[in-house]
């Protein structure tokens, strides 16, 4: 990576910290920075369960789950439709001021010791996130059967499919390239909803937190119960949308996915054959 780019990243981060101390008390600024010492980052292709996973983790008393997609760690996370099918711009600095501003506007429970941020496009930035945070960060990549992903409708766009076949392949392939890293855990959406307790136990072990009984009363114990990514408020994990792609009406879009280079290999790799 170009040294000038690295310097611009560091300078942007320093400026964000300076601005934070100027906006609030020294005590609160230090509290906000402390939450980022051992962050949990979630990424994965859109419509793969990233919001569900964040909501579940919001049950844990030590985790402050950020209930908006800050795009702080994937600066080009949103934009024109075509953006989702483009490679990331790795020259743009992280936008930590977005996370700091989020916490400036909220009361932080005394029990919280770390934040958890979810923006799907984080999956394209895993390597850079690791380089920035070092051994402190834990990253969770959530994968879902691409055939169900590309037939998913977003509440905000009820007349079209939300994820293109190309985007699913691009995002999942990016996560797969990093799957053997010790600080990255890959879980399947299907396991999260069908083997809920065992999967959450596995996640807790990975991030170094004890399994809390609050997980067993999800969604009532969750801090995040609503999202623009959902049609309805949080519900108990269920598998009712698994296998949706088998409806004949989706044949055309499924065929388009299977024609994408690597799609078949990725489906097999994650057990969707």
C-alpha cells in the first residue's frame, strides 16, 4: 500500500479523535474510545442475516450493538445501485467520526465494554480492518444460500430483488478469501436460525465473551428490535424463508446466478449443493 495513503488514513483517524475530545467531556471521550479497543465487526452480502446477527448480539450486556449502518469501515458502503457490484475503493480513510458521533448522541450503559458494528459491505474491507485494529478485533462473516439471497425483497424496494447474482458472488468470494484467519469467524445464516443456541455459543467463544442467558429470550432481551431491513419487528429465529428459491417463479434469476463464474463453487463450498 502506498505510504502516502497510509499516512492519510492515520491523519484522518487522529483528527477524528481530536474532534471527539473537542465535542464532549474528556471522561465521555475516553469512554467512547474504550469501546473500540476490542470491537466486533459484522460483514456479509446484503440480505444474508447481518441485521439479525447484530440484533442477537445486542442481547449481550457487554456489547453495545450500533443500530445503524455507520459505513465507517466501508466508506463507499452506499451510493448508486451499481456501487454494490463494484470493487471497494481502498484509498478512502475509515470514517471513525461516524461511530464517535453515534455514541455522542447516546447514553452508554455501564455494562458495555465494546461496540459491534454491522454494515454488509464491511466484508470487502476485512483485510484492511484487521490491519487497522490488529489482534484486538473480531470479525464475523455471515453467509447465506445465494439462491435465497438473490430472491429476497428489501422492505424499502418492494418491487425488485435487492441483491444481484454478481454481488452475491463478489461479496461471498471476498469473505471466503479471509476465512482461515484466526480473527474471522464464518457462520451460515441457516445454522444461526436452525441451530440457534449452539451457533450463538460458538460466536461467544470466538469473541471471548461468556454465553449470557439473555440470548435464550431473544428477541425480548435484544436492544435492537426494529430495522429498516426488516418487514416486521424482531422475531424469534426461524427458518421459514430457507429454500424460498425453489419456487418455479424464481427460475430465471436462479439461472442467472448459476451462470456467474464461481457461483456454483461457492454454493458447494458452503454446503448449498
